[in-house]
C-alpha cells in the first residue's frame, strides 16, 4: 500500500500546504497547516498495517484532490512511476472539468 505523507511543516520543497481545517479528519497542528508531501511515498504491507493497527480516519474531498492533482502535475521531487501512481489515485476522486467527480458523460 502506498500513501501520501502528511506533516505540519509547510516549508519543505514538494509540499502542498493547506489550512488544517481542509483536512477535518486530523487534529489541527501547532502550525495550523497540513502539508501533503510529494517528496516520498510511504509504503506499507497489509501485515504492517495490521501490526500498526492502522485505521481509516477520513476521506479526501474531491475539491482538495483536484488541487493536489494540479499540484502533482508540477512536481519534480518524485520518481515518475511514483508520481504516476499518485496522479492516478487522485484522478479517481478529483472533480472532472466542469462537473461532478467521475460523473458519467
């Protein structure tokens, strides 16, 4: 399993930073910011997820996913294969131009 890494340090290159309120499933940080890192993609096996007792805290809203997708198109900090993976995942929830997320034509 692969994930985007989130942190609260808005000053790293390759981060897309939003106010904490945009990610309501997480507690607000001391900086008031949530940074989506496009520097590295954490990878975990299902066994590791079980060991760490990982659980889903929420879902990324389609508007933010669209913003992250637009940002991802400018990223030069991830290997192409990883960036392609991230963009494909974001495309699944990002709004289509001029319409609802993944609305039928």
